């Protein structure tokens, strides 16, 4: 909140920050911010969770070490400044098709299981994100089972790029 106010004042004074490599409309940033949110919602953000976020970002978005670290840092900042989940889910819903949105929910379940136990807050966030993304209850439950059983979706896939990326 304080940084948002500081940025607003800087913009008014003509001292706007340099553009960031990952803008708020970027679906990768939105997905990474949700992963950070899930990892930290239970009050603990341990090394296993940090390592799992990095693995997911590198594998799912095809980013190298430094690019992945920059995305995660930007995601932490965006998540910290966010008022609600809609800021991220609206970007994902616009940019990803149905399968891509399902895979985001799968990533969130994977992240929720990273520390060995799924906290009720993590369950609630995944449920709310799935609802906002239009992922069915049946799919959400199936994705949870896959994550619990260690059968995470294959890296890449049709959602590793946005619908309109043209790649």
C-alpha cells in the first residue's frame, strides 16, 4: 500500500520508476503472483516452497535462472501490493484458454502440496481462484488428486504461452 502511494506521488512529480520487465497485464506474472500467494498464505514460506516456485516457473514458462528469479521477485511485489485475487485471475482468464486455466489451478495445487501439507487457507484460495477462472469443481478436485499423487501436468503444453502470443 505504501509503495503504491509512493509510486503515485512519484508519477505526479514526474519521477516515475523505470518500466519493469514484467508488467501487471502479463499472465506469467499473474500466475507467479498466485503461486507466491499460495506459498505464503499459511504464514510459512520455507525453502521447499521457494524451490518449487522456481521449478514451476522455469518449467512451465521456459524461463532461464535469472529470468525466473526476476519474474518471482516481481510476483512477490505484485502479490504484496494486491488487494484481491481478481487482479491476477482477470488477466489469466483473458489470456488463457480453458485448458490453460485448468493448468494454472493444477500449479496452485502443486504449490499447496510443496511443503507436505495443504493448509485450509491454501484450499480456500485454490477454490476461489478456480471459481474466478471458471474451472469446474470436478476439474478442481481432479487436479488436487493429481497434485497429491505426484502426477503434475507435463511442463509446457498449450498454455505455456498466451492465446494471443502468436508463437
